[in-house]
C-alpha cells in the first residue's frame, strides 16, 4: 500500500503522541522512558533510551537476520522459516523504516533496537521464536495502520485509538529490549516469566486495540466516502460554473434556437405541461406562506450598506440574511420576492421544519423552481426546449412525483431552464431549516437582529394599536416593553395578542407586566395555562398530537390525525369510539397556540416551536412549581419514533390489509397484466397513513434507542402476518415498480438493526426470511379457493422473483416450475401468461447452470410468441433479449451481440429509451462487447445507460448499481483507474446497504473492486477486500463455485506479489483437487503454470493443461508436450477475449475443446470478468 502525500507528517504526529502516552501511562520507571533528542541532536545517527545503545540500521538488521538463518540451518533449528519471513518483511518495509528514521529517530531506535535484540536471542534461544513471530506480526500490522492514517487523515477517533495501540507496541518492544539486554543466565530465567505474563498481557491489549482500530477504520471509511461524495458534488458544481462562464456563445445559441422554434411554431403542448404541473405536486411545491407584512416595514434592507455593496458588485455571490428564530426573516423574504419580481423573474422557496420532511430537502427547492418556470411558460405562452421537455416526460413516466427524483436529476433539468432568463432572482428562506445542512460557501451577510428590525417592530405595534383602539391606553408601555424583544417579531405578536385578551385597563397592565420576557418562557406560560384546564386524557391526546407533528415525515389532516391516534396495538381496526368528535377544533384548542392549519393540514406555527419542544428543557432553572411542570411539554426523539413506529405497525397490521382481493389487485398491477390504467384501482388501497407507514415504519423503528416490549410484540406479529404481502406489493408500487430493490433494502436494514439488539431480542426476532414466509402462507391459503387459485399462481411468481434477489436459485426454480404448470392448467400452454412464465423459468435455469436447455427453451418460447401473440410484440423482444443474455452465459459473445442488437431495436420501437426492458438490454449488449475485448464500445454504452438509470431512478437503485459496476469494469479495462475506483466504491457502498455483504451481487462488486486494486498495485487494499468475502457462507453453494474460484485465484496472485509464492502455489493446487468446469479455472491454470515455470518446473506446469482438448479422428495427435503448449496458447487467447481465434488455433492443429462448459459464464450482478 502506497502512503498518500502528507501521510508521513501525520504518522510522525501519532507516533509522538504515542511516546507521550507511553511515558506517562505505561513506562514502569523513569529509566524506561523514551527521551526525545533536542533539535541539535536530531541529525545524529543514534538515539537513546536513557542509555547509549546505538540504533540498528536496516542493513545491520538484515545482516543479523542472515547470520541467524545460517546458524539455525547449521543446527537444524525450526526457527529458520520464521527468520526468513522476518527478512522478507524488512525488505518490504524498508521505505517505512527510512521515513521513521528521518522523522522520529528516537522512536525508530526503540523499534529497530528491540527487534535486533530479539534476533540475537533467536540465534541462541529457540524459546524466543514465538515471541519473535508475534512481534514481527505486530510491526507488520503497525506499518499497515500507518498507511491507513494517511488515507483517513481526518479520522480523529481512529488516531486516538492508534495512539494507544502504538503506545502499547512501544511498550512491547522496550520490554523486549530490556529483557534481551540482560545477561544470558538471567535472560533464560526472566524471559520465561516475562514472555508468559507481561508479553501475553500486552499482546492481548494490542489485539483488543487492533479490534477497536478496525472498528474506527470502518467508521473512517464511511465518513471518508461521504466526504468524497460531497467533494465530488462540489467539484462538479465548480466545473459546471466554470463551463457556464466560458460558454456565453451557447447562451446566444439557445436564444437564437428559441426564436427559430417560435417561428416554426414548435410550441409545447399546453395539456402536457399542465400534466407536468400536477406531477410536480403544485399544491405543495408552489405554496408561498401566508405572511402579512405591515406597510412601512422591511424597506430598510435596500438601504443597508451590505446590500448596496452586494448589488453594486452585480450580485455575483449569495446574500445571506440570518438571525434568531422569529425575527421576521420569512416576511422579509416575501417582501424581497414581491419587490424584485417586478423587474425580473423571481423564484423563491421557503424551507420549514414544521412542514413535511420531503419539503425540507434541497430537491424540494429545485422542484419548486422548475414548477414555477413551467408555470411561466404556460401563462406567457413561451416556447420550451423540446429536449428538456422530453426529459421531464420521461421522469414523469418513471416516478409518481417529482419528489421521488434525486437532487442531481432535478438540478440537471433546472440549470438549462434558468439559462433562458438574462436576469433573475432566487430567494431561499429558512436555509437553516433545510434538513440536509447544505454548504453555504462564503456569502455576503446581513444580520437580522434588534439593530436592524427594532424600528419595524415598533411600526408593527403602532399599526396594531391603531387597529385595536382599546390598546391606545397602554401604547407607551407596549412600545417600552418591545425594547427587550431582541428583534423577535414573534414574541412581540404574542405579547400583543395576550394583552388584547384583557377586559379592562387594570387587567391590561397586569397582563403586560406578567408576560414572560423571552420566547421560550412565553411558550412555557402557554403550555402551563392550557395544561391546567385539561384532564389527564386530554393531556395525553395533546401529547400524541405533538408527537405526530414533531416526528412524522409528512403532514396530516385533522381527520387523519384522529384516525392515527385511534389505532391501538390490541386490535386490528380503528376504534371508532376513540375518534375525536370535532378533530379540527379539538386539535386547535388542545394545542393552542402552537399549531396552525395550512391547506387543511396541521403543522407547527413556527420552527422555534419545534426547537422548544425537542431541544429545550422546560422548567429547568425556571421558577415553576412542581405541580406546574407536569403541564410543560418536552419530548425526546426516541420517544417520538417509538410512538410513530407503533402507530405504523398498527396501521400495517389492520385486518383489511389481509384481504386476498386486495393482494390480488396489487399483484396483477405489479406484474403489468392489465392493459388499462390501474391508478384508479390502487387509489382505494390504503389510506394516506397506510402509504406513509409502508414507506417509513422501519425508519422510525431503527431510530428507537431501546425498543420496549410493546413495539417488539407488534413487530413480531407483523413479520409473521399476511399483511406483509400487502405491504411488500404496495411498497413496490410506491417506489416506481422498477424492481424489488426497495423491499430487499428494508430487509437488509432490519438485519443490521437486529444485529445491534441484545441477544434476548435477536433470538426471538426472525427477519431473515420473513418476506418469503409470509408469501408462502398467503399462497397456501389462496390456493385452497378455486376463485383465487390463478391469483395465487401470480403471487407465486412474485415470490420466485424475490428468491432470485436473495440468491436462492433452488427455491426460485422450484416455485417457477409450480407456477408454470399451474398457469398452463388454468390458461393453456400457449397463453401469454404461460409463455411469459416459461421465459422467467428459463432465465432462472441459467442460474442453475442448465444453460443449453435454458437457451433452447427461450428460443422455442420466442417462436411461439411470434406466431401466436402478434399483438404483444414487446413480449417477443423481451424474450429475445433474455435469449441474448443466455448466449452470454454460454460464452458465445458474438452471437449474443447479434441477438441483443436486434432486440434493442425492437424494444426501442415498442417502449422507449427510458423503458427498463430497453435499458436492461443495453446493459446485456455492453457485457457482450466487453467480453469480446471491445472495451471502448462497452464503455460508451454503459456510460449512456448509466446516465439514464441515474436520471430516472437515482444512484441507489439496484439497476443503477448493476450498470455502474459494469461501467467501472470497462473503465478498468481501459486503464481509467481513477474513474473505475470512484464508481466501484459507490457501487460497493450501495450494494452493501441494499443487499448486505452476504449477497452474490455484493460479492461480485467486491471481487471486481479487488481486481482493480490489484491492477493498480494496491495489494494491501485488494487483500483486505478478499479477506472480507473469503469466509462468506454463500461461496460454499454449488451455484457460486466460480465466485469461490475467483476469490481463491485472486488471493493466490496477491500472495505471489507479496513474495509468498509457496502459499500461492498451495492455494492454486488446492483448486485442482476437486475441480468443477468454469472459466476462472482456465485462467488459474495460466497463473499456476507461470509460477511453476519460474521455479524451473516446466514439465509439472504443463501437466495442468491435460484433458482440455481432443483431436479430430482424421488427424494425428501431437506429442504430449506440444499438445499442452497448444492448450496453453489457446487459453491465453480466450482469456484476452479472442474465443473464436482460440478455437481456430486448435482447429488448425486438428483439435477442439473437449468441454464447452469450461467457458460458461456464471450469472451475477454484474458478472465479473477477471481477465
């Protein structure tokens, strides 16, 4: 592993802190402390440990080791191999040693000095062999941690763990040095005790610290990945800005193009744009908050020196207005929008923590801006760029709303749209309320505080006094009382409303004097006064309303809130007796003055309310009586999430969602059986909260710090119910119906959650196969009814697809067989449903490596579809696409390319460029090209396909990750290592999140990434990746045999590069003890032969090429040695992607391959080409 720039200084810093830790915490006495030489001494060739022993150089250590090896061989000691290992280790880490000598000579003296003494003892005392080996391993691990420090320089927690680890390492070496400096008789006596006790204790501590460091390294890797992603997004934005600045001619070109489009009357269809406006959820995206601005206020902004300076600089940078909660920033933003919009288009967005969670994310902002631009096009009858309109229509076809798209997808549409305007203003309110904490850069700033808005507050109070004559008598007191408001309009408004409630002048004075001096104390007062008027049941209802408003990721109507609160864990229905009689008025009264209605949905009146309820500690250090504190409101996130998780599970478990009719409708829709639009049918399946629960129940569950008995009981009940099937099929629809990836991701997250729970919970919580178990239960029950038998078969098809996602091909194949037979009995052998099912079963057979039979079956199905179902031409091309994929499995890449190009044309005609069937076909075609060694063509195809998947599905969709992995593989072939590294890392992170580590798709990406690191010379990283997947149970399954061979082959190549050739030979030879035919075994023969050839065992090397070819009867056989050489040459050609040339080479000498199965490709996600 090569350390990055800057690593040396960081390593030196950690070593220095380790020395301080050792001196202060671990040194037994002052004589064993490490002395840091003064700057004038740093150039000397020796360092001291309170003595004058010179340090050993690497050359001296090598010489000592070689002498020890010679002496051990002469006396036939068993320590020889250990010493040879030490010598190799010194050669590998010479550079690290030199760096240490330059940066920290006093530490290096200890390291090398202690190690040298152990070498001397090993010569005269075999008993020290184990200690020598253990210390060698510790030092080798230490250098690896030094490298990791360089790669993760910001991992403070990792550095702290390594300080302790290095400190104990120094302690180990110094104890060794002191021990070995003793006289020989004393050494024998002391070392027996020292090695047995002190050393073993220190080594145990080092092992524990190493485990801690591994955990911190995992955290550091995750943070580094997140930081890299952020930096990449920032770099992309900067590059985009630079390109924009340098491309003014493009803007002129767009203007000219718009004029031409107007002249040729290429106007967009207004009805289509109206449908797009609905897709953008205009009622949410476009809503400007209802804010009343008092005349005469806010005008100060245009006279502020910072604003004038910013405006005179042509507004090149953002202008940031910031201040405390409730100081009028939103009203000010509304005023700016109104004023600036008179001169040029002005687009605004108002973040609000009290609104739905999805509306507090950056993509909501961009979605709102696009909506407003579209609206301007409609009302001003302007011409839209046709290309952008097509992109929007594609997105609308792939997602249920614009909020299902990623930020980057929407941003790529917004940027070219906004370029149509020569000047415009963008106003973003509540940036601090954006839940994703966007980067703000270095904007110009104006602080909205008492110094800037106190005059506006007085203006507002004076205006209110004019509107309310009874306040005239306390005008002066009101204005005086406004002075300590600290610029908070909200506090001043609450004060005015409070005083308005007084019945006489005396009461006005009392109200005014008693009103709390700050906002949170005012909230305390309202909470206590309202609570005093409520009974215990009303207080509980009030708490539940607030928990819903604080924790839910969307807003609800009064009726919806009432129904949610009426859900109880003990029943499978909504209790009518628990519904509020007048939900709207009841909630407003109970929660006054903290809630408001916006578009008939409840939300908090202000972000400060959420801060008060969640993050303040009501009553602390305030003069409230104990009996008053019970009326104060305060919540913690775990409590809120537990409440919502319980309500979600109650909703999901309702009896109505166990209806087989409901399940049947969902399954039919998801299998795209009906030709009619099914949106009207699914609208009645599940209330608003049911859809919310489908999407978010697991999110709330995993946010609970210590789940209680009630939530665990509900969870167990749900995970074993038929309602799981309804949830799964509904989630499939809500997530766009592309694939089962979202369902598998929930399962993976639940498995991760379970692993963090106490053992008592783990042993009773069965989440591994809860989906398949519930599907089997539903199928069994539905099969007993004659009317539902055909529906049960369709549900079986969905179950089989989920088995394939889990990698359980045996179970999937068995279910597909049952479903296929059942559909043939019900609908006939040549019905559309039966033929489509036969296609699925054939593709499942490819996973069982029944490749020839599967290919034959696909061909027969395709012919029947062409003859009998001409109305469904798309089915023909889908089967043709699968046929091309099966030919890839057979290794016939040229024929696969021909087939896939034909299906590509057909699918493009019958669906669209964004249809998932067409995109999958393009992915298969790219594989066929890549394995013919046509990496450039494959690269272009993968790049184009990946962009579409990213645009319509986002970066985390399984189809996107699969294509991204293949794209990275093509980059590797073209030696575009940086690009390949970026995409492999993103794909691997996504696969681990959605599928978990124990999944064939994750294993495939890991193998591909390991080979990339091998090609880049990062052998330590490659070895770490191999070590991560080698022990996985999935590699022991027969259908994953090639993956097992790939891992073993790569490990052998790594051992060879790390000068452990004997271990490499052992690994490779083990593969051929009980071999099964596959491509990777052919490539392993080449590696094994090369290793044996390097040792001069050429004849032995060629033996591994026996029994792979057979001669034509009409030709004489070659000599055995020549025959073996011929096989080797042919395999090397095939390995380079020239399978046809390899076959021709054999044919020219009168031979052919004995088994075509040797070249079969193992299905995967994506398939890994290790050549």
